[in-house]
């Protein structure tokens, strides 16, 4: 009956006589024969034996500590509010109050620190936990740690509180110098679905095109149970291609929105050129006042914005009328490929070729609906020093969008042929024969080969021996349209040296006013004149002269002989 107390007294006496402190013995006596502490999970019965046996090599400093204790884990949620219709991330804070039963606070940190802390969360419907086991490291009595728990909350959930069960598993030292112990404790925290206003994007439409600006209309519905006032709707674009007036975010206000009501907010947006036509992610939040005047935030907005395709034009059916050294034109057809109507459409020449001289840089063609085409004409001159051949002309189509803003499609190129230099007027003698020694009126057909109307046209005739001009050596016509022909009648004579059967040239040039009213002088045109026998049947003048010389010589010889 007294065996165990007597044995303890004997052991104490032996320890005293051997120099071991009584304090160490008394610290162990409380745990003899008690086994495992169910509350704190401490090992007690082996500690006394460890003190009696003495420390092992390298562990004397630990075994000399009197610290006994264990972690005491807790959990709470700073912001328990969850939003229906999305996955909420709830920050669960894990605390450690620590249970130090003996030893100093400095010694107690070794036995009260929870190491390798892992959190496993579960919840019963309608909410569910998406997170797997979350490791948060060590938790001391002075440093809590937070575990981010993902919770799925259905859209139609009722307002109220919902419980999340937590299993907290950790490792600690039951006493200084002893082996680690792993313990799992259960805790629970509550989350709450409020009766606040909630917001949902019902529709989102934009008329902005790639490479242009426009508006974004967002229709919001209050799906909550309370009205919201002074609701600031802030939207943020996740992509650089879509911006709000040059920035990534923009805010619009709704004065008041009752449960079940909808309202539309409008934003100015821009879409970068060459962006893909796809849906761009936009997120948002609504900061509002509840009926008590308290500021609340709904961060659940998320939707996509798909811009319209970039406005596109094509130019085809190109028919150039270009000659080296002449004013010409390029005719073609411009088509609005859409997707939007284009107002005040203008076709422009934008090239910098020094041999291509635009008489007018642009021509207006009016308004074009998507798919509509119309013809255009660009007046262009070609430098007289240019080489004939194929040339590429840079064109652009300017237009006004739905907001009346000027926009340009400057990605158009057409190939045109430049013809070699040609005479400005076509000249043809219609009655090109003249009898030797005769005079006649010659009809000259003059054709305007140019692409513009020529006015005040004066033609002048020049001739060299044996041809000569008569009294009528000029012709005049008031104007000639492109391709039009007129006849000028001019007088030509022959001298005595003209030989029947021979062809001689006459020359003409023309002075005229061009379409701009500037006086121009053409190069000299040479056309042939054929000389024929005299129309009265007499001998040709050269023959007569030779005959007279022969007769005269004969008469002279006879006369001298008679002398």
C-alpha cells in the first residue's frame, strides 16, 4: 500500500546525494503513470525516466528545460460575407493561443508552436468547398496565419449563415527534447450570405470597331433583396487591345436600382488597330450604399466584349487613261465591305511618286452602305520624263463613322499602266496631192488625243521649197473635246522646182488653251504632200525650160553660120 511513495522518496534521496536537483524530480512526478493527455496530446510517463537516465549526447541543453505544454488552435473569418453565383475566396485566419503548463515563455515557444499546419475544409450544401488541403507552415502564439479557402456559392442561395468545418492538422513537441507529435483538431467558422443588393450583367453590346472607338452599353440587374443607391459601376479591361478612353478602367454611376430592376450604363471604348475580332474579358465591381447608408461592394461582374470587324474598302475595275507627258485620269469602283455604313466617303491618292502628279488628290463619292459600290475618277498627270510601264498607286478611302468622326482606310494599292508619250493632236491630210506648179486648198483633219478639252486652237502651216504656203496658212477652232475631230483648210503652192511623182513634207503646230486656261504650244507635226503632173496636160516646167534651152542654142548656131 505504501510501496510506491516509499520508492519515490528513496529515489529522491539518491538523486540529492548524487547532485541531481530535486526540482527536476518534482517536475516529473506529476506525470508518472498518467499516460497520454487526451486534451493536449502530451506524453508524460516517459519524461521522468528521461530525467533519471540523464541526457543523451548533444541534447543536454534541451533536457535541462522544464517547459511543458501544447498548441491551442483556433479559427475565425475576418470577412464572412460571400457572394452568390460565383466562387468566393474566404480568408480563414488560424490562431494559436498556446497552452504552457510549465517553464518560461522563452522555453515554452518550442512546445506551443504548431508546425507544418494543414487545413482541410468541408461544407454541407448548398455551398461547397473547392480547395484541397491548404498548407500554411508554422503558427506561433504571436503570429497567426491565413488559409485561403475557395467556396462555391450557387446563384439562388438563400440569405443567411452557413458553416464551414475545418480539420487542422499540425505537429508539435510535447516537451522540450522529446519527439514530434502530430495532432488533428476540428474547428468551424461561419460565412454569411447577406440580403444586400447583388448585380448581374444582363447584356453588353458595343459598336466599337477594330481600329476605332465607340460605345459599350452594359445592362445591369439588381438580383438582390435590397435596393442600392449611388451605385458606382467600375469596369476593368483585362486586355490591352480594349481600353476605356485610353485607360484600362472606367466608372459610371446608377443613382438607384431596386430589386429586380435593370439599368444601362454607357462607356466610351477603343479597340486597337489590327486586333483580333474576338471576345475580350471585362471584370467589374459595384460600390453602392445599402438602405442603412453603409457602403457595400459587389465584385462579381464579369463578361466579354466582342468588337466589330475593322471597316474595310476595296477598289476594283480600275481603268487608267495615263500617257507620259499628259494629264490623265484613273477610273475605278470603290466598295464598302462593311461592317458599318460609311458617310462622306472620299477616295484619295496618297503616293509620293515624283512622276505621278495628282491634278486633284481626292474625289468624293458620297455615303456607302455595307456592300454598296460606286465609281470614282481621279485626275492624274504623268511627268514628261517618266518611263512608260506598270506603276503602283497608293490610295486611301476616308470616311466618317456613326459618330461623325473622320476615319481612313489607307491600305489600298492599285496597279495601272502608263502608256508611252503620244501626240496631243492627231493630224491627217485628207487630200494630200497637188499638181506641179499649182496651188490648192488642203484639208487637214485635227483630232484631240488628250484627256481634256482644248480650246482656242490655232493651227499654223509651214512649208519649204519646192512647197510654199499661200494666203491661208492658219486654221482655227473654238474647242475640241477629247477624241473630237475637226477639219482645217490650208493653202499650199508649189514652185518650179517641184518634181511630179515626188513627196514633200509640210509642217504644222498648234497653240491652244488647256482645261486650266493655260496656253500650250505643241511640237511640230510633219505630214506628206504628193506632187503630180500639171492638170492642164502641158509639159512640166523643167521639160519646157530644157526645151527652150535646146531651141535657143540651135537658133544661135544657125545665126552665126549665116554671118
